[in-house]
């Protein structure tokens, strides 16, 4: 299953519209409306996949996984891997344009063959390939864990290292006035998440292991 296979089922006028960016054509003859439809279909289907793949996760984590799967950079990588930039009519070709075009193709193909589109989404946007540990909100988990004891974490930036274009932040997290752990990352937010994760490990709190599940999503 591929985006190219979806393009192949499109009649010529619809194919041309799906591959034409609004920067070079009238809004009604470019892919803006199809992108709107494709974005909605993609988000809905991926939400189903994530919901059934992770029965142990709650709304916040499910939302993060869905957002990770449908992010613009991934859509653009899918389009580039299939040579889509060579087919698009646009005044500029960048990740945003390619990602929007992928969504427009999904929307256009959905008008022709719904089941093929859903099978293609299932193939490309696989929730089982997501590293959920990397997406987990460790700060929230630490805060909720400590709240049960009447405590709350506080964070501070310890240092900033590296060149301006590639900084490394080191942050510490303290509980009841004592520093429990430190973490590093390319932003303050990432370093705080790393510190919170380290603190949870020190405190002996780990997320529940994920059990393998078989996903069945109705078309």
C-alpha cells in the first residue's frame, strides 16, 4: 500500500487538483478542500488505530501518539520517499507543501475508494512502531505520583552548554527542597522531561508494561 497507489486510482481532473497547491491555482482548482477532507479522514482513522492498539493508555497519551503519527514531518517523509515532490505543482516545494499534498491525495482517493484509503492508512501509520516512552508526559506522571504524598516537584535549569545552534540544557528536579534527579535535552522542556523520568526511576515508579494486542478496526 502506498500514496502512489492512491494517486493511480484518481481520474485525471481529480488527480491534477490533488497535486496542485493553492499557490499556483485558483482555490477551487487546487488541493485546499481535498487537504481538509484528507486531514479529517487521516486523524479519524489513526485515532481508531491508536485507541485499539493501546487499551491501557488514557486520553493524554493517546492524543500524543496520534499527533506523533500524523505530524507534518512524517507526512512529508512519506511523500518524499515516493517521489511526490516531482509530481506537485507549487511555487515552492517544502515539507509543509508535501505533507498537505499527501493529505489531499488521501481526501481525493477517499471519494473514489474508501476501503483502499483506510487500508493504506493502516499500512503506513502503524501505532505499534511508536516508541511510547519517548512520548510519555513524565512531568505530569511525576506530579500525579507526588500529589498522593502531598508533595510537588520543582524544576530549575542547572546549565546551558553547546553552541547557540545546538544547545544542551541540563535541568534538575527537586522534591521537598532536595534535588532528586537531573536530565538533559535540546530544550528546557526536554531536559525537564528527562529529569522527571529519571526521578520516577529513582522513586521506583515505572509505567505499566504494554501487553501485545491484536488490533481489529472495522472499515
